[in-house]
C-alpha cells in the first residue's frame, strides 16, 4: 500500500522542473526550478552536489561514494543511512525500502582505460540495482537549540549501485519538519500519511529516478 498525501496539500501548485548539470555535466537530471546550487554560494566537496529550496528548508544532496560491500544491497542502503545520521542512528525509524528501475540510466561495459576507453555494449537499464528508502530522524546536533529547529527530518534516499565502477551514487532528499511550517496532524507514517512536505520530497526523488542520466562514465574511472 503506497503512502498517501493529505487532502489539504493534494491540490497545491505542482513543481516545475529544469535540467541540472552535475559534476561538470557528467551526470544530469531534472530538479525543481526553485532549488539553488549551493556551490554558487560556498565550497562543496568534489564528490558532492548540494541544492537548497529557495522557498523552504528541503535540500537535495548527491554523493559519489566508494561502493559498500555488504551481504545485500538493502544492507548497503541501511549502512549509508547510518553514515548520514551518525550520532542519531538509534532514534532513526525506517518506514519503507523499495527496489526501483531507473528511467534513463543504462549500465555500460568498457574496454580499455583513459582516452582508449571504448564503449562496446549497453546493458538494459534494469540491470542496474537501485533502491529507495524513507526514514525519519530527530534533528542533528547542528540543528538543536537553534532557530528553525525541526521536530524531525524526513530522509528520502535513492541508492544507485554501479557494480563495475565500484561506486555507489547516493541521492538524499532531506525534508526538515519545522514547527509552523507543516501541520503535525497531517503526518502519521504509521497510518501511511506523509503530509505535504514529504509528499513533495517523494515527488522530487521520483523525478530524479525517472530522469537521471550518466553522460560521462569516465567520472568513475578507477586510477
């Protein structure tokens, strides 16, 4: 049974999406037009892309990480969640884990290295393992005791496992629920009611699942 949206937010204005160029154009996807690239404001680590909602508090973080070897892909996803929340891991609640198919992402087999690398086969896109997760966590240490401290943060993850490249691509849509900016009675995940903010966060993640493409596979070349 899918999570449902509340009646009040169901009729809100839809988001508009624009192409986003990540890692110098090596990866592209559609992101909401009202999200700003944080690298235009401050330095962001080379392995990371960060976008912030100009009209709210939601953020989108993309990380290129070394592949995590666990007994299965779901355990790898849980490991990445644990790494994200760190000191609050004991208070994290995971509500949903699902396998998904990327809409435009194709696995590539490569031959050679560097400039001599040649693409010789494109494998069907559903061969790339990809998973989503919904979790909630209390505010992190940096958020506590400050203005706009959230009651909790919704974390919507997308994990793309690039086996041959020994890489995990992790997308996190972080949705703080700040008093006065959401209606508490509309959020009850035990009853599968996400409320408006998580509904929008889920829509953003779904758009990334549908649109993400890797344009330059040499981004993942192992030295």
